[in-house]
C-alpha cells in the first residue's frame, strides 16, 4: 500500500482545514470558551455543511444548513451541490498531508468515495474547475474528481476563530464560496440544482471585498466531525498521512447569531 500524499501538480485542487493538533487521534475533547467562539472538537473525518453568511439573503428554497453533496456527472466525476438530502448522508472528507505540508498549507481535501472495495478503491479530491458550463459571473464550479489533491485549499488556521473551508490565493486574493441556482448538462435543463461555486475576492487594509453574483448567496462550508472509516483490505493507498482537523459536533446546533461570524 502506498501512503497517500498530496500531488503538487494541480493549482486547482482545494487544500485542507486547520489542524486541531499535530497528532492524529480519532476524536478530541471539546475546546474553546463557548462565550467567545463556538465549541469545537477534532476528528480525522468530516462532512461539510452549507452556512449562509447573511441569513437575510438566503435563496428560495433556503440552502442554509444543507449538506455539501455530490451530483454524479460521469466516471469518477461529481459536481458539488447544496443538497437537501440530510447532513449525515454527505460525503466524508479528510485532510491529507504530512505535518510539514500542514505548516506550509500544502495539504489536500479528499474522500474515499472512488471505485469499489479492495484494489479498485481510489481517492477523489475536492477541486474547482472553470469550463464552458460555468460563467465568469458565477465563478468556478466546485467538483470532486478522481486523483490526488494539489495545493490551494485548507480549513482556517487555529488563530482564526472559526473553522471553515477556504481556497488559498496570493496575499491580496482570497476565495469565497457561493451557492447559485442552475442546471447540470448531464441531467438536462429540467432538473434544477443549488450549485456550489467559488469566486475570488480582494483583500486590503479596509477588509475583504466580495462581489456575490446576482441570484447567488455567499456561504461558508463548515466542517462537521465524522468518523473516517478504515480502508478495505487491498486498497492501493493508506490513511497514514491524514491530519486531524478542527470541526463541530453539530453545526446546525450552533447559534451563529451569537458570534461575529
């Protein structure tokens, strides 16, 4: 079996979450003063929950509290959507990389969803793709595709008060996720989806400035702790370099209005 390491060949993969610790344990005790920030835990696995940053601007039907889900569009290809299928039915992700990768923000976000059991199993990586189906106004589409992750995505650092997925850019550029109503060519124009996209924002001395596309809503993708299952016998890769992340036991139970989120 090969230890799964990030492949530093793609600049469009999304890399990781902030580490809750440098050692990898299945769970960690809840931390933080609940009067200042929401209590968090630690886990090797996590699901992602859609959290609308301004509830007054939510879509109709609402997408706040939905699961980060996947719409299958081909062999080892999945389009990211805000799914109403229930949070506990979402894909389980993990942050992969060495301790040095974590320090230098080179980890990747992957899932074990690819293939079947044993030797046919393969990882799939959270990535963003700009193609003919994604307009510039709506940003780039977010996908889960076969293969290892590159650099660019992480969960926020421990020095930041909340844990949520981010895409790295240069010093003056950050990326924000948005959810936009739309269609997926694989399913035809009659089937509507809440598509997860990302848009770039500029950051300067006055703060971060995001232009949310018309008809879309800005969201954070917040990690909910989940158990990372062991790989089946014969799998061609391992979980040896999975990093523990800071996550929440129940994202929907957090009253985010109490915090300057």
